[in-house]
């Protein structure tokens, strides 16, 4: 048996030997069974060893070529992987920039809302005087003057009080002096009564002196009391003056404070508008940045998809090149085995005996077991009696199959007609089970019967479901099975579930738990998604759902969004329950909003509502505004109920003024012609003027009646006659001829008609005391 095994390993090249006449081959035909002494053919064309060596050399070249292909494919694979990583990094970086820009966008919006709120709190500043700075300057000067007056009053008050104290002290001193003198006089008078004549003279002189002193003291006291009364009266007036000055200073300070507050308010108003303008510009810049970043991310995603496609192709190329290398290496091993066998082979011969084919070595020994008949390029099996076997055979616990006519051992995929199954025998002829890689293709064979599987199959030990086509080959990528689309991993063949990105088709799809691609609207994990009804591609962005007659929005994850959303540079609103995009006017909370009928973008600024034939104004937060509004530095008025923009003459009740808005809704200032009538509106507040008004740039005084209309011709105003030019409305002064009345009259510098004698430029004129007509 040892010799038989050796021969089995060295018969790999017998076919080559047969073609060169180096072995005797018995023909397998019934009419040549007994012809066993055929002459050996020894004609040599080329030695089998030379041929085998050439095959080995060719196989080595194939291995080298395959190895280079593997190296090249791996280089491409590494570069593609690097490109994918770089694209990922770039996308991540730009997404960070996008998040930062979105944050800037929200901050800019918040700033605008903040300043809009500030403007709303400030309210209308049209009543703030245009010359507020000059008024503040005048108020400061007036306050300083009143403070000086008050300081002067305080000084006089102090002096008067000091003088009163001095006078009171003087009066007290004189009172004591008078009392003392009176006592002395009483004593001297008593002494005179009892004195001698000589002493009387002396005492009388002394008494006279004391009385003179008393008179002087009384006189001085009277003067001091008079001064005290004067200073007391003066102090009372000074106190009144100080109190009045203190009140004047207080009022002047309050006036200055009020003017300063108005100036601060106006400055805050201007600052808020400037901040809004800046924020709007910043918002516009950020919006452009957002759009640019979104475009850049899309471009990078395409770059990544392209790189991923190249990586997938490179992976496939590596797999194919590796398989080719393995095949080349296997071929080399076989060629080497043939070469080695040829160097050891002995002559053998087949004989047909007793209805059986048998094989003998050169010594006439009968061979058994597996034997290679290279001339017929087949491996056969001889039982212990040396008889060739046919059909399925169980040898040492392994199933083999031998051709029912030639006895050739089956290898590879083989269809067993009697069992109606395809099985697989490896290169040793042994039936295989489970997963097998055949010529680079994966197959699955029943673990008991070896029958080739087709269709969807679950591989328990790998916990995956795969698909084998009707040829039994494992399939990859997208496959249509029974009318359903499935996706199988490009490397493992595992059936995919959930969200999957199909890079070569630039779409994301979804496979349910059965692996079926889903279409239309789907609720996944509590989120609504939509998948194209034809391609299954996941929807993103604005999407019209025809069957529901609504437009919705899906984010970049494919999830339907609800409520307020900022998309690129616009604001949109989607129904909180249904996700329906809002269009037209919508009432939310206490406010009205408007959304473009086509795009759904929230309206801001002045907006014309065609269906209602009105123009309204929406703030940056989208809320409809009412009443007076400052838009880009222009004042507008919007109806307090409907929000409709007002035009023409309008009365602002809370400001007690009439203003005028042109056809564009903008408040007008200065002289305006309204329906053929001239009006005058304040240059700062826009308030309609009435009465006498001086038009500085035209150097004329005109008169506007209570309706604000400029008057012409003769007018009686508060009992006085005036005349206004019938074209310009300019008030007449001086001698004026009234053609329609055929008289000359005289109007003073106030424009009032004069009567009686009047001196004009040094000449005396007389005018009728009733008609005012100049008398000759």
C-alpha cells in the first residue's frame, strides 16, 4: 500500500508522458480487452520534465504579476482611504464652522429683536424738538444764571441775618445803658433837693450831662431799632427771593434733566437703529456664510462619496487581486508538484479484466485506492480488489462521486440528477458542506446533504442573512428579490437593515427588519421620514407630499421638522402636529405672521398682501406691527386693527397731531401738495402746521387754516384783515392794491390792515376807518 500511495502522488503528469510515448496506455474499449501486449511507444518530442519546468516558470511569473497587482491595489486602497479620511475631517471642520455661523446667525437675530424691543419701549420720538442740543445749552445757561441769582440771595440773606444780630446786641446794650442813666438821674435829682447852693450848681451840671447822655442813648436806640426793622423787612423779602430762586433753580434743573432725558432717548433711538442696521448687515453676511458653508459641505460630501466609491472599487480590486494571487500560488504549487512527480514516476498500465478496469505498476502489481490517470486527466478509485468504482462512494467517511462511465472523480460544482441537487467536491473530490469559496465566489451547501442552497439564507454562526442567486453564488450590493429591493454588504454579503447610504446612487434608503427597502412616509423611532416612491431615496429639504397636498421639511437626517425653523437665511413655520409648511397669513398666539405662498419663507419688512389689497409690516421676528413704525429710517403708520399701511392725511390721537404719508406710506415733512392743496408739516415731528408760518427758504409768511390748507387772498383772522398772494400765498405787507376791490390798502409788518392816519416812510397817509381804502 505504501508503494501505491507513492505512485498516487507522482502520477500528476502521466497525460504528458502518454502524449510522448513514455507510458503504455490500454484503450478502454470492449474489442481490445485481450490485447494487453501492445507495443510501447518511445518517440520523444520533448521531455515531460522540460514541459513541467516551463509550467513552473510560467506559474512563478504569474505569481509575481499577481503580487504586483496586489501591491498596486493596496496602494490605491490606502490612498482612497486617506482621501475618505481627509474628506471626513474637512466635513467635520466645516460642520463646526457651520454650527458657529448658525450661532452667529441666532445671536444677530437676538440682537435685532433686542433693539427692536428697545425701539418699541422708546416709542415715538417725533415730539422731541429738533434743536434739542441748543435747548439743552440754553437750559444750562439759564440754570447757571438762576444759580448765580440764588447764590446772591444766600449772600444777602447771610448779611441781613448778621446785621440783625448786631442791631439786636446794640439795642440790648443801649437799653441797659438807658436804664443805668435813668437810675443815675434819679439819684442826682434826689441829691439836688437836699444839696446846698454851691453843690446844687455842680449837681445840676452833672444832671444836665446825664440827661444829654440819656437823650443820646435813647436816640441811638431809636436808630438801632429803625435799622433792625429795616433789616428784618429786607430779610423777609430776601427770604422770599431765595425761596423763589430755589424754586426757579429746581424748575430749571428739572427742565434740563427732562431735555437731557429726551436727548438720551433720541440718542438711544439712533443707536438702536444703527445697531439694527449693523446687525442686519451682519445677519446678511452670516446668511451668505451659511449658504457658502452648506454648499461647501455638499461639495465635500460629494468628494467623500467619490472617494468612498474609489475606496470600494479599491477594496474590490484588492480582493480580486488577492484571489488572483492565491490562484496563481495554488497553480504554482500544482505545477511544482507535477514537476516533482515527473522526476519520480515509473511506468504504469491499465487493463480491462473480468469486466473491470484495473491498474498495474511496471512490476505487474495491482494498484488500489486513488490513482491519477493523467492521460485522461482524471482521478479514479480502485477498491481493495483493484476494481475501478463509479457513482457516489463513501470512502473513509467522506462522500466522493465518480463518473458512471469513465470513473473520473468529480471536483467542483456537480449536479446529481438522480437526487436533483448540486453539490460541491473539493480538489480532493470530497463533498463539502456549509459555506465554501469556489473560484472567488461564495456558496452555501446543506450541512447534511451537501445540496447547494439558493435564495435568502441565515448563517447562524455569523448571525447574518445572505442571498444566493439561482447559480448558488452569494450576492452583494442591491438585489431585487421577489419584487423587493434588498441590500447586502459589499464584503460580507450580510443583509443590511435600517438607514443605508448608497454612494454610487447618491441616496440614503431604509430597509425594515425583513430587509425590504421602504417607500413613502415611514415612522421610524418616533420620527417621520419620507422615501421616494420609485427609488426609495430618503427625502431631505422641502418636499411636497402630493397625496396629502402639503409641503413639509426634512432635515439632513431625513427627519420631518415641526414648529419654527431657521433654514439657511430664512425662518419657516411647520404645523406642530402635521409638519405642514405654513403659507400665507397665520395667527400664532397673539400675533399675525405671513409666509410666502410659494416658498413658505417668513415675511419680514414691508409686504404687500395681494388677496387683501394691503401693505403691512412684519418685524425681524416676523410679527405684524401696528401703529407708527420706523422702517429703515422712515416713519410709517399701520392700522391698529388690520395692520394695513396708511397713506394720506392721518390724525395721531395719542400725539395730538395730523401727519401726511405719501403713496409709499412714508411720513412727509415740510411743504407738501395734497390733492391740489398746500400743507406744511414740521421738519422733525411731521406734525401738520396751522396758523401763520414763516417759510424761511422762500422768505415768506403764509397762513394755514384749521384744516392745514394754505390760504390765499383776503382773510379775516381773529378780527383782523390780512391779504395773501393768490399764487404763492405770501402774506402782504405795506401798500397793496386790491384789484378786485379797486382800492389801495396798507398792511403793517404783521400783515394786519391799518385804518386812519398812518405814517409810512416819513409820509402821512389816511385810510378809510371802515374799508381801509386809501383816501385821496
